[in-house]
């Protein structure tokens, strides 16, 4: 099967329609009381799951394009990743504005003192950095550093389901499934992750080596 530019446009349009459908569902559930007795918790989970699903889809694209030899499918990866960040930002806003009433000092202390929030916030920062630098202009400006930066999506793919698991009060089956999916996706990229890890450790190793070498 050969994928054309027209096919990628159709796939991207379909992706936008699905995401708009999620947004419409969110609005409908909110207005009609579909989140039950604790709407804030419902909003928090809905936006978090939407962010996680979008992230999983964005990381599914590369192995799918390689396996089915559909190179142009890669063009769908960026909008999927951006949607993940948008949903993650809504997730953060629900917590900050509705749960904490935008109490900044309380928000900071919560992030510092509660590990599952620390993990989630770090994941959000990673998605923020990846979204800001996702344009072709930033790719040209960063050069070789661009790919190294965007490899941090691997860390986000692990941190987000861990955050979900850690924040779950009783139901652990769903977040456990997401952790397994994340591990499978990361295993498919084990060679890339290994090379990326080496590139991250190399400056640290040089620093340690130089610190140990005594001046003559």
C-alpha cells in the first residue's frame, strides 16, 4: 500500500474531527452534569485520558509507518503530539483553577510535596518544550540538538501513565494497562533510547573525568 500526500491530509482531517468530538463530549458532559457528584474529578480524568491517548497515538505513528512502509504518515505525528499538550494543559488548568482556585503558593507546594504531581508536572514541561520547538523553523534553528530534545518524548510517555497510576485512588487496572502500552512502545524504540541515553550521559562522563584528572 502506498500512501500519498492526499491520504495524509485525510488522516489529519480525521484526527482533527476526532479531537473536536472529544471536546464536544467534554462540553456536553460538563453542561449536562455527566460527571456526577464530583465534576472536577470527572473533568480532571477526562482531560488526562485525552492527553494520554493522544500521546500514545503520536508514538504509534513511527512504528506503524516503518512496518507498513508509509513514510508520509509521519506528518500526522506533530498534530497528534500538539493535541496531547493541549489536553495536558487543560488537565493542569482544571486542577489549578477549579480544584485549587488558582492559589499559586498552594499549587507550588502541592507540586513539590506530592510526588505524583511532581511527575505529572515534569511530563507537562516536557510536552511544553516539545510543542514550542515542533515547528520547522525551530528544527532548523536547533539543528542536531532538535532530535535530542524531542527524544524526551520517551520520558513523557513513561511519566504520564505513572502519574495516572500514582494518582488513582482505587481503580488501578486502567492505568496499569497504559503503563504496559507505554513499555511496549518504548521497547520498540530501545535502540533510539539507548543512543539517546548515551548522548545525555556523555557530557556528564566528560565532566567527571575532567574533575578526576589532576592538573600537572
